[in-house]
C-alpha cells in the first residue's frame, strides 16, 4: 500500500514547526510498514487533490497570504471536489483561515478566502498566545488535545462543527469556547506544537479516515506512544492540574 | 548632575564587588540596572570618553563572537578597547561594562568601545551612544513567540540607524537579503562582506529559511546558491534587487568535517590566508565581519588575520568540562539556525558520544517549543553509530523526546529525566568519552552550576570543536 501526502506551500507556510504535522503522519504510516510519498507543492506546481490521501496546509505570515490566495484561487474547484469526496485535510492557523469565507482586517476590509468552510475570521486587537488544552471527540472517543496558539485573527464558525471544546486557553476566538473546525474529513485548528506529534489519537484518526476513503477497512496496529502520551499529559497537568 | 552620576557609579561598583564576594557573579546586568535607576543618562558621561568612537555589532546570531574578534584585533594592533565581552548586550549590560573599567571619578581611558547590542535594545542604546560604525551580522527568526515581529525588529533597527549622523559607516553581510537591503534604506557608506557562492558550500536544510521575498517588491527571491537559512546568492526577478558584490569576500572555503575553517580572504587584488581555529561557516561570517570592520578602521590586514588565526572563543556560551577522563561540552542553543549549527558541530570527529538536551519554555527560551520541529535533528542519523544515548531534560523534556523519536532516533536510545541532577549524572555515567550538552537559555545556568560542582572546568580546550553559536 502506498499513501500520498501533500504538503501545500512548504516554502511559504512553515510557521512554528508545522511541518512536524507532516512528519508525524508520515512516520506513523511508515512504522506500520506502509510506503509513503510526500509531495511538496509550491506556487504553480501541478497537483490533483483527488490523488492525495492527506493534505496539510500550515500557517504563514501576512506578507505571504496574498501570493497564496492567488495561487489557491486556481485550485479551488479541484480542491472542493476532493473535499466533498472525503479528502482528509489538516489546516492550521493561516491555512485554517484561508479555507473560510473571509478575513476582515482592522480597517474593515474583507479579504476573501476560499469559501470552502462556512467560517470567517476577524482581526483582533490583541494576539491570543499560549498553551491550550482542548477536549475533542474523535471516532466517539473523548481525547484531550494539547498545543500552543499564537494568532491575531478571531475565527467564528457559525454552524460548523468545532474540533473541540477549549478547556484551557483561547481557541477560535477566546469568546465562545470552541477550538478549530470540522467539515467532512477536513480538520482545522489554531494549535501549533506542532499538533499531530503530541496528539497521536488525532493522527491515527486522520490515517484511518484516509484509509477508509481508499476503501481499506483495517484496524490500525497499536504503536508504543509512551513519549507522546507523557508529553501530552505533562501539558494537561500543567494547564488543568 | 555630577553628584547623581557619581552616586550611581559608586553604588554600582559596590554591587559589583558584593556579587563577586557572594559568588553570584552571573549578575552582569545588575550593577548597570542599579546605576540606570539612579542616573538614567549615565552613558552620556561615558560616550564622549571613547577616544576614537564606538563600533556596534547587532543582528540575530554571531554578535558576541564578532565583537570579541573585532576587539581582539584592535587590541592586537595596540589599542585599548572597552567591550561587553560576556554578551551582556542590553542597555544594563553595556552600562555595566563601562562601570567596570571606570575610575571612581568616572573616567574611562580607551580608544574604542566595541559593543554588541541586542537588536531590540539597539534603538534605546543609540540614544546615549552614537556609533561611528555599525556592523550587522544577520537576521534570523529567534524564539518563535517573537516570529511575527522579525519584520518589526528590522524596521526598528533601520529607524534607529536613520537617526545617526550622515557619516555613519555600515558593515553589512551581503549574503543576507534582510541585512543587505539596509544600505539602500539608510543611504550610509557601506562595506559588504560575504562568502563566494560556490556550489560546494551550499547547505541542505531549508526548514527555517526566513526571507523568501524581495524586501522591496515582495516578489519571491531566486537563489543561485543557497548557503544556510536565507543566506546565499539571491536575486529578485522583478525589481533587480540582488546580492551586492562584497568588498571583502571569502573564497576557497574548507569547513566540512573539520574543526577549523580555512579560506582565502580577498579584497580587490589582495588576498590573505585565514585559518580560523573554530569551526563552522557561521564563524567564517563572524570573522569576515570583524575583518571588514577592522580594515575600515585602518588596521593592517596582516595584523587582523594574525589575530583572527589565534582567536579563542570566550567561555560562557560554550564551555568545556573534564569529568574523570571524559570531556563534557556545554553549549547554548536558542533558535533553529543556531541549533542546526550546533548539531553540525556534533558531526565533526569520530568519538562516540552521549547527548544531553535541556529544553525550557520560560519567556527567555520562548514559551512555544514548536521551533524544535524546525531544527534538523535528522542530520544526526548520518553518523548514527556515533550517538549512543539521548537524555532529555528541562521543563519540556518530553517534547524533545518526541521530536527525536520522529526524527528517526530509536526509542531505546532516548530517555526522559526531568531532574537536572539525575539527568547530568546519567549522562556522565555512560561509556562514551565525550558528552555533549545542549541547553536553552534558562536551562544553561542550572546545568552549568551542577556540572561545575562535579567536574573540572577546562579553560580552553585543545580543540575548539563546538564554539559559540550566538
Ligand atoms: Zn524586488
């Protein structure tokens, strides 16, 4: 079996060690004996999202957003079709905002996003920075996700399902207690850390969804996650006690 | 108010003696802090006393080494130099350096002040001391909490530079687009230094690359040769911004798998052979910066080269200890670029070694440890057989262990020991003759304290395998 991972704009969207998410996904597949191909797709590079098993979109700084929005504009139909066909996507921070309807600047200007999710982001007056713990339900199992948030935008998700409920930290906007968003197999979050290495339950859930989409119905082999779990627990203990 | 000045000076001097007596000698900024509290404009009293003027070195990495190299060259040429040698590069540390050599009547006698200045403190420091020359090493992403602020930091440095007098001289790294652009932005007379972009020195990791866009028109920069981080032979395909041809250039560079760096330094049709007794391309950049500044100050190139060839790294950022028959090296790591260089250093040589990595997440370390994923730990696997054990300690020991695991280090080789004492004991009790310890800012001190209690500090090691990376 060969799994195809697509890292979108690794040269531009590589803030806060986010490539660690790709690494976590890839390693956990390889440790189970599967072959993985990583495609790094930069501005203008061809890609058909239907052929991808896992798409990762990270965060970038403001000066990069315009270039990316223009390039993504040409890919949006292809991506939309793949998402409706259950493409597994993880979008973090800037990548998360990009999938939404718009980003409203402090001057009130609305910069359009890709509109793939019914969410929008408003520039805040203070940055939301710090460690976060989020309670999420994955495959009807409760799990505590940990990470570090650092965002100026506040995202509101309307009726979209959140990734989880904030237990400590700010999450989407610091107001409504939600963190991240989920739509079909698209998972969005503000959590860096990076997110996947320290939250192996989420990583494995993404892997199983990707396999399911390819028509495989198999139980994932258990891995020894003692380091991952102790890193996760250490942060939960620090934040919640 | 001379009375206020003297009061500040004397109290600071007393504080200095006290901290020496109580053994809390680490507080190199405390006397300065005290003096500033009493006499905020204390530096004014000193700035006029630096006979030939002040030279400031700023940028993200290499400030300490560059300023020590420059001070060394000036001293080698017979000048008397004030230098904040221990890397105390905020306003308080600079004040302390002046107080230290000041007489009780407030007199200092020196030819030059060579000051390394933190990028963020630069706008404040130049209010009190106007440098005749400013050397800028590079701009890298530092603790990631501050990432979004790199642009802001650079524009604050540029804003401060613009307030200096029109005859200020700049010494700039031509290979860093974020630094090279400053010549056009300030209009000052600029001398560039750089490394000849040859294919054989081109670097591999691109994870923590910073400037990919033209600072003038935002078009993506293209690189003919890429050295490390964003350093290299860059060009903007749109507006023509391009790596300036350096006035002083290093060519025929030898640095891989060696504990020294050799290069030919060229200026016009003259050339000199440099044999730096420390390793790493980043140290070649530091030496080039110091060489270029020295030449602009009128020193003879031969004198500067001789001084650089004898350069010994100061202790503090990198220290060597002896425990029984084992060699213990302790180095500070504070950002992905510096960490990558420290790892490059570990690859040199053939001894088997154990590694201790101490990661904290206090404000001074960066509260977000995500940056560990921008460090290229994967390169350690190139010499896998040489690294026996990886002991992770510090507040974020578990995160470090996870990072190593996903880099491909076997789980059996990794251990987590949050207690510094136990971690260090474990590291020292292994079979390897070499133990390397890498620690973030607030982890270095406790590790160093424990180490110096149980082993012997070596003043200068016979080889300077792993030198300061900041
Ligand atoms: Zn340009």
